[in-house]
C-alpha cells in the first residue's frame, strides 16, 4: 500500500503521515528522507529542482529538451527516478506529485489536505516562529510554488479533487481525526 499526501502549506501533513506510518508500520518519506535516499543512490543532483519544488526555468527547459536521455524529457526524468527509488514498497509519501507518479498502483490511496488560510497561517507562525505578515507571505509563496511545481511535473491542477481519493480539511478536523478517516477509507477498500 502506498499513501500519498499532497497539502496546502500549514495543514499538518507530516503529523498525519506520522500517525499513519505508526498505525500501518510502514515508512514515511518526506522531502528530506527522499533527498537522503537519492543522495545514497547518487542521483540527488539530477533531482535537485524536483526536491526543492522548483520547476525548471522554461527557457532552460526548451534549450535542454533536445538533450534528454532515452526520450525522457527533463520534467519526466525525476518522476521516473522517484518511481524507481520507491518501486513497489509500502510507504507514505508527503508531496512530490505522489498522486500522479504512483497513479497506476492499485494499492494507491491519494489524499489532499487543505484548510482555512487563517488557521494555516497560525500554524506556520507557531512552527516557524514568524510574525503574522511573514507567515502569510510564506504560506502564499509555498502554495504558489506548489501550484507551479505540480503543473510543471504532472500537467494537472494541484488540489483538484478529481485527482485524489480523499480531500480533507485537516485544520477543522485535526491530525488524529484526519488519519482516522483515511484509515477508515483504506479499511473500506480492503487494501492491505
């Protein structure tokens, strides 16, 4: 089973992932742990923009498109590399276009977490010890980056409910209730 969790900034996705990882006894992969895995495999440099949630500059992309290996474009390469890194192992992945990359796995459960912007800003203020205006700018910036990043790597609209199994407001529920709903969904589907 693979659970992918996409999220708006400040929605507590890592906490939800930690609860699910403990419940199912499977690893949780965040940006940092996936970067460590890529570094161990010697492919981190090729995936840097992907891990930093930066789409490649369009001009550079157009110039280098002709140099892509084995008919794989620059934006498809890190997706294939991540797919190969994970393989068919059971895990939880936070972000990284997981809902798209693993869409052909029959045991995929894809989740999108959202929340009221005021609650998300408050979460970031507390987590990063920021003033309200700084936190607001941070939340807006990160969400904008994720919109561009997701569009670049998948061609899809980030947060579009049709691209996920479940969309939940984790700010209204809290992480333990959100995880419980996801567990109930998995149980109803009889995914092992």
